[in-house]
C-alpha cells in the first residue's frame, strides 16, 4: 500500500544552527495508527510539528498522499488534509463547545460546517450533551475529545496527535486510545507522539523509537513491546515486565 505520509531524512529544529532532528524518517499508511516513543528530548514532538508545518525543516522532505509538503504552512497543511492536535492549549477555554467547533470549521462553507459539526456531535455524545458549556470547565479527557473532534471537522486524511493522553487518568487514557483506534478504523492515518508508551503500542499498528533526534528502532508494535532493550531503556520497565506471566522471574 502506498504510504499516506512519508517523512524522509528530516533535519529540523527551532533554530537553524541547532537541529533537534538529525535525519529522521518514517511512514504512515491509511487506516493505521503509528506511535512515536522515546525519552524526553528525543525530538518526538518536534517531528510532529515539522510534519504539520509548525517547525522549519532544513533538510529532508515530507510527502502527504504523494504530494510534496515540506515546509508548507500549517493552515495550508490543514487544507491538504492534515489535522494536528497539540498537547496543550488545544481548545478555546472561554468559548463554548459548540463555538470551538464553529471556529474549527471556519474554513468550510457554512452548510458544510454545520453538517460536520453535527457529525462530530454524533460521534461524541458527551460533546453534544454539553454543547453550551464553556470548554474551560471540561475535564482533561473531555478537552482532548473536543480538540480531536474539532480536528475531524475537515475530515483529515492524516491526524497528528501530540501526547493525547497527557495528564489523563488511566480510565480517560484508555477511552482516548479507543477513540484514536476508531478514527483509524474509519480510514484516517494517525501519527501519535506518546509518553504512555506501553499502552500506546498495545493499540498501535507500528511504532518508531527516537533517541537524540535519530531513528533507533522501528517495527510492528508487538515486536517493540517484546524488545527487551526498549522495555528497559525507553518504556521504564524491567525486561521481565514484557514477558508472559509464566516466564517472568518475579519473586
């Protein structure tokens, strides 16, 4: 299958002479969830922002659906079918849920925007039930649902998520992962940066491990979960923690 997203040899950072990414490459195909993991400072969020047009790429290329998209402005990336949900400040807290969605659909013709808003309300009844509430009173998980729902208004081919479960309770994180899986099942490709690495890999199709701004390991999520080196270094677990219960050396 032709990849929906191809990032090839990406060098990027917040200052031209101080790159954070040093030749990172990865792919996402339609209908799959790909998770980027790695220690703090590895460049995970920088990569997502570089793909989204928010961080300048000094070398390498990004293709979306076969079209070159390197350093395309963020608003143009949205028009090209790329949705990006940042980790923080991803909703307008002083606006209502419905007003947040209206703002998110501003680029659409009004009849289309109204249809898409009602579609999002149908997907996420928790938003529909509270459409008149200010976004600032929502829980962390509800805000993330609103941010994702707003990104889905334009029916993106590719959805970029930066730490979607940050600060969420285990229950809310599990619900968020289920939501992300459903988005991919509906046909979008999802590239997700996550610190909750083990849980994210369990619901992903593939994963990439970054360290010091470089690719280190990649492959099917199941193989990454079974990789003892990753378990010990990146996932914060002893190697035995990733073994079946009957093979562990627990005391």
